[in-house]
């Protein structure tokens, strides 16, 4: 009888030990999301390889089809290291989760027009933001897509700051263009009166065709948008979390090839020169625009609901 109890006790202890070590024994899942035709897996492979060497465990590199499914994967605890966009992170931060931001790519101090939102119109009667607000009920507006930071979140925050709390309730129509290029082209074809796109697309277009400067009017250009952070699973051991964090923060000195590979996957990261720690003030850049408060939490909740209904 005593022998049976001893065996049962040993089995229970082994089971508890295995449960406690489960996270460290599993494959580490490094994930991001696909933009257009780039799944960014090849961009992350050098990082995954370094993590395998550093942590001495297998690493799987995953790309979700879009930001919405990526956020769901993070919230379902299917990801250990997540390279997410700004909007996705802000959305995840709304609720309790097992991911914490550890680092984000930092744009160098002398960077110019790296990652901004440009609000444009083709309507001669819309001269500025005040006119836009006053005439909104007769205007159509086009955002990029529901998961876009520069083409959806930031322009909504701007509109919120000038008193347009709900574009859907204020404008004649609110639609999405799909991507930055198609959204801008729809403005040029007069399929919308106003559009919001990323500055990279806008500057590329006018560089290729200066005549576009006369066909459109810039109503507003944002400040530089903070780049999305790397999230880490809090269920990882303290030792592993520290190793992963230190690896990222020292890439610019110790593994520049890995850093450059990551940067090549994101157009908004071209002028970044390193990863830096993420602080509690990260969200502050979105709580005020043009010195006016925004309805950040309400807008994030709305976008989350919209995207989860897709």
C-alpha cells in the first residue's frame, strides 16, 4: 500500500514538474502579420535563428493573414514573440492579456517624413480642417483599411480632436480603399472627396508625378507615428524574457544583419536605427493631437468591434 502511494506521489510530482516546464519545452512562436504580398517570414528568419541559438529551443516563424487575425492569435495566447503594428498593439492593450511590450524600433533623430498620416482632398471647397468639419455631412471620406494605423487610427484621432467623434455619423459616406495606393488613386479618380493615407505612399506618388500636387490638397500631416512594439509572452521564464529583450536592444551593435532584415519588412522602419525600450508613455502620443485631446479608448473599442465583425 505504501509502495503504491509512493509511486502515485512520484507520478504527481513528475506531472507538476512537466506542467511547470511546459512553456520552456515548447516551440517558441515568433509571429507577425502579412501586408499586401509580403508575409515577412523571410525578414524574421534571421531573428528566429538567433533566438534558437540563444534559448536553445526550436523556434517557429508565423505570419497571420492580417492584423485582425494576428490580434486574435495574441489574445488566444498562440504567440510568444509578436512583432505587431501600432494599432494592433493599442488594441491588445485595452484588455488584460499575457503579452507585454518590451521594445520598439526607434527612428533616428534626424529622420524626416518617416511614418506619418497625410489627410488629402480633391474638393476645392475644402480649404482646411475647419471647412472639413463644417462641410462633413456633404463629403465622402476614404480610409485605407480597418487594421491600418496611419490610414485609419491616426486620421480618426485627428477628426476626434477637431470635434468629429464619429466619422460614420458625420460624413456623407465612410469607406475603405483597401491599401494606401488604391485609396490615393480613388481620390485622384474623384471617387471620394477626402482620403487619409500613409506619408510614404503620398511622397512616392508625388515624386513620380509632380502634377498630382495640383490635383490634390494636403489638409493635414501628422507628427511621426511611433512604430509598433515587440510583445513578449509573460508565461516565458524571467531568464528567457531578459535574454530576448537584451538581444533586441543590442541588435544595432551585435547583430546588424538581423536588424536590417527586420527593417526591410516594414517600410515605416527604413529610418530606424535600433530597438529601444517601450515605456508607459507610449500611448501619450495618441491621446493628444494638435494639442487637443482625442477619444483614443473609444476609437480603439470601435475599431476592434468593427474588425471582429469581419
